[in-house]
């Protein structure tokens, strides 16, 4: 047997082995994850219509829902910044800082619940929370209703979006409309989605190595499913509690919702979709480097230290979770009228 033939046979054998390894990795991934669908099922109790989505988009961008008429949903969940605000914690009414980092609104429809502690069961409940929070938009239901009723276009649009209702302009319907719009904010067709759909070439060798590590090291225990996370609650610091800068001791997470001792420092696992675009990381927003975030999670959640090579591969894989960003045209909002409430810039309890 000549050397050329031997080389060809060896190459064929190596190729077959590599293909088998790729197939095995793809099958393991398919058992743990799902690609983002291009069509999303409507939430319970909120049929998605074009009229409702268009109204929700307008409300999402309208700062007049806040008492200062400065802040909108898009302020903290900027659709040009992957649905985040690039802040450690968001700045709200009167330059007050909120207690937690604003998670991305993209793909939030796939989360088990909303907010880091899961206190809102769905997007419509989440939408009306910040509107009323004194540290965020600082409005009241009465303020919101007065603002919207002061503009005929909003009255017409609510009537179309909620046909048959005698008085459709209610805070609950504001939440439903914003939810309908947010359902459209999904980011499909990432390289990882393409890999899950059968295209082995969608990930390069280093990215596949990172995926294998992500599964083998145990990351996928908390970060699985269609959103690569967001499906359950876990303690932050399973193996080793991070320092107070990353895990503030006065924020006990889900304990504030359940009042159950075992829920102290328990948080909803964040979605890793588009994670390369959504720094800073964790509920405290104290980590700006994706590499550092990977290292923190390895020590605190898995009780292990990754090598530089392993971190490189893991970060490379996480970059493959960046999907197609929604293309949203900024809406033209109806002009204020003489009956639109005036902006209120004061912080309650403060002068000036």
C-alpha cells in the first residue's frame, strides 16, 4: 500500500470521527436547547393583533406615561442597545438609581416570569410595574389614563385595539398593548439557532468547543431551553458566594417575593441570548466583561476555575447566541393637547 493511499485512508477516518463528534454534540445540544421560533405564540388572555401591537409600540416609546414626561420603556430597555441601557442600574425619576440592572426586553416572552425575582408573572404585569414605581417612571394609573384620554388619536387606537370595551383606556390595557409589542421583540437566526436546526458549519471549531464545555461543566443546568436561561430560579453562589460588590447583601432576591428563607439570594437565571451585547452583567450590574462574568459563574455556581483556553472557548460560544436584532421604526406620537397633564420633575419629598 503506497503512502498516498495510506494518507487518504487516514484522512477519511479522521473526517468520519470528526463528523461523528459533531453529530453527537448537535444531538446533545438539541436535547437541552431550542432555536428561537420566528412566530411566537400569543400570551394567555391577550390575543395579538396588528392594532394592539402598533398601539403597544407607541406606548413603549411615549415618555408622557412618566410623570416627568422624560422616561419611557425604551429609556431602560433601549431597542437600539439590545433592549438594555448600558447602565449598572437604571436611572429613573429625579435621577434616582434603581436597585438592579435592567435585563433585556428581547426574547423576554420566553422567560418563566419577569424581573430578576420573578415578581411579575408575564410581560403585561411587568410593563405596568415600572410605570408606577417611584424610582422609575413615577406615575399613577390616574395619570396614565388622563394622558391618554387627552389625545384623540390614542382614544381611537385603544378603541380599535380593544373593540367592544366601553372604556378601553385602562392601565391593564396599557400593559396588554405593550406586551403585544414586546412579543414581537425576538432575535432568531443566531449562529447557535442555525446549529440547532442542523447546520453544523454554523459554529466553528472553537465555538463548538465552547458549547461542549458549556454542557460538560454544568452551565446548561441553569441556562437551557429556548432562552438559554430564564426558565427557573437558582441561588447566586451555589458553591462560593461572590463578594458584596457583585452580590449586594441587602438584596435578597426572590425572598422579597416569597418570604421563604430558602429563597434568600435566589434569582431567576438570566437569559444568555444576545449576552455579548448586554453588559454589564448580573442583577447588580457590577461586571462589565463577559470573560469575567464567565469566570465568576464558574467559581460561584460550579466550584471550578476555568483555564484561559476554556474561557476563550466559552466566550466564543456565547457570542454565537447573538441573533438578528428587531428592526423597529420609531413611531410618530400624537401631540399633547391643552388637557394633557403637565410634566412633574420633582422627586417626592425633595424640593426643587
